[in-house]
């Protein structure tokens, strides 16, 4: 049975979270590339917000990227700073994928 994101049900919250960050990075990058004045901007922005809403309850249970960092992501989007928002999302996603946060690598703001 598909979930609301259109993919199979997950048997791991970790995998759902990882896919969520990956999808968020992709959607936010496309939003920046196409620009907010593009006709598809509303749908991309809705997708970004949907992904953030899906990730929010999970992010309070993981040590990385931290509640503070997740709130910073939300503030950047709410403030319209799409460039910094996308860079931070990309940094977080890259750290999750490569597990660099486990080696003490600092996250660039």
C-alpha cells in the first residue's frame, strides 16, 4: 500500500527519513533553478513544505541534525532565503548519506 508520498510503505523510519531529506534536496534545488516566478514554483514549494512537515516529527528524535538546525531550515524557507535554505538542506542530506556527521565533520551554515 503506498504512503502519502507515493512510495511503498517503509519498514524503517531511518530509511523514510533519509529518503525525505534526499527528496527535499531535489525539490529545493529544482525550486531555486526554476525560480519562484516559474509556473511550477507553487507545486514545488508545496512539495518542499510537505516534505518538511513529514520530517519534522522525526527530526526531534535524532541527534543529527538537531532540532535547532531543523528550525533554521524552516526559518530560511519562511524568510524566502531559498539559496541558503537549499545549501543547508544539501549539507544535511550529504552528511546523512555519507555519514560524515559520525566522524565529527562540521556542518557549514
